[in-house]
């Protein structure tokens, strides 16, 4: 049987993957944080046929002095993109290290309602010690501690999404009943560093649970829908995708930084121009492609045997997204190497993922689920560090 077509995602944060990308942007620097610029980029990605757009974030400003000094929160930008698009999925980056899971759950539930089922969540960790000071929280450091916070955070968020069963909301004017209290559940989670009690204050998302994307090792496989994998070579990347799926993650997306030839300059000439201002550091967890559109198509065809999708990081968004839209994605669609999302479908449907039932609604997994008589949730953080 032929493999399903690749799903395509693109990162829209800032002006591109290079820290000095803003110097080649097609807009003035002051327009970077404007809704007009974000709407144009999101519309271009949707019209090109991308399945998903992602939006990077951190409580700290971008690290490089060569780039912008700040950014608007990813969840806020995602809500704007969701309201200004109709087909493409939207996944903000939200770190679990210091954020309250109750707030993360409510934000992403609301995003899924606003987008009518097109929300995702790129799980991340805050490794910079400055982040703890910005949050006013004790420092979390070390791979084990960061993974613990991610594991507990994602588990709590998923349980809060499940705390309202699908038919909990009644909205009956005749009986003056808004919800069925028996279908609302308290999650009562107690972890190593905090506790969360009560149900969500937002009804269950349209997708049941927004799509969770994460790097292997940060979030357990059973809590992840899409593993974000990479390597310094195509072989390493393909092997990482195969390993993630063998561990039980439903889908694996390869992360690829791309610098493409344009009509006026080669990719290497464009990179050299930006390197005058700042270096473009290579990452061991991302593949990097530099060259023609045809070469990128060939690379994606090679990776299609091992992964289910790709997440692209364009060198300069305004330049590379145009090449991707004109020369790369159309060829992938013609060769049936990639699939466009269909209007009226959720992100889960576009990715071929089933819609999960609330775990509290099943007969086999109701441990700890207790009906509650009010929608007001209690959140308690017990600092044990």
C-alpha cells in the first residue's frame, strides 16, 4: 500500500529562521509586530496548501541581538491567525516549565473553539535561567526536571480538556439548564511540584483534545500526537522519525531549515548577505537544506518514506515562502507527495488522527474522576522545589 501523503507545516514567527532575516523582509521593521504582516504570512501559507502554521514563543525576547527586541505572545497571535483563516491549522509554542497547566488548558481550549477545531500545541521547555526570574518562580534546570514539568503539564492539560464530556453542555432554555453536572469531572492531580483540582472552566474543545506536538524525550510518547524529529542528515532524520513511531507516537514530522534559490540570488548568496550581521548557527535537532526548489522536492520525497510530515523554517519568510508557494508545494501536490487540508475539517482530521473520547466518559479509565456540582475550578500550586 502507498504511504499517506506528507503533511506540511511552516514556522511563521519573526521574519525567518536567520536571526538577521528582518534585514531582507519585504516590510519595514516596525510592521513586524503588526496584525497586517501576520495576516499576510498566514494567508500565503494557507493559500499555498500548508496543513499547519506554528508560532514560536518564549517569555524572554529572541536571544540574538541581531533580531527584533520582542514579540507578541504566541497564543494571542494564534487567536488572530485562527480568526483570519479558515482551513490551515494553528499551533502556538507554549512552554510547560513555569506556566500553570490550568491556564494553558483554558487558552488552548479557547483557541480550538475560535478556530472551530484547528488548534495545535507545540510543547516546549524554558531552559534559560532568566526565564525563572521573569516568571518569578524557582529555577527548573536539568533535562530530567524539564521533562518532568513537561510530562506533568501535558497530562494535566489533557485531563482538563477531558473534564467536560462532549455532551456536558445542554443549553436548555425550557428547563433553565446550561449543563449536565454529572458529565463534569474533577481531575484532582497531585504531582511532584504542584497540584491541580477541579474541572476546566471552558467546555471541551471541538477536537476533544487539540493536537500535541513535541520533541521526543520531552513529552512521553503516549501523551504526544506528533513527534518533532530532526538530525544533521536525511538519514539521521528519517531514523529519528522511525524511532519516534516505534515508541508509539502516531505521527512524526521532520524539522527542516530551508534557504532556497530565488530568481535573483542563490541560497548561498542570500545566506552570505545575512552572515555579515549574525551567524546562522546549525542545530543538531534540525536538518538544514540549502539550494534549489527541485532539490528540496527531492529531499522531501526521500523523507516521505520515513516521516508523516515536515515542519519548515524558512531562512527569510517573505522570500522563501514565495518560492515554497510557487515551486515546491505545487510539485509535491502534482506528484501526490503531499496533501492539502480540506475546508471544513479539523486539524486532527487533516492529520489523519482520530478524535479522542473524554477519558472520564469511558468505563475502563475513570480512576480519580469525580462529578462536580459547579464549573468553578480550583488551582493549587504547591512549591516543593
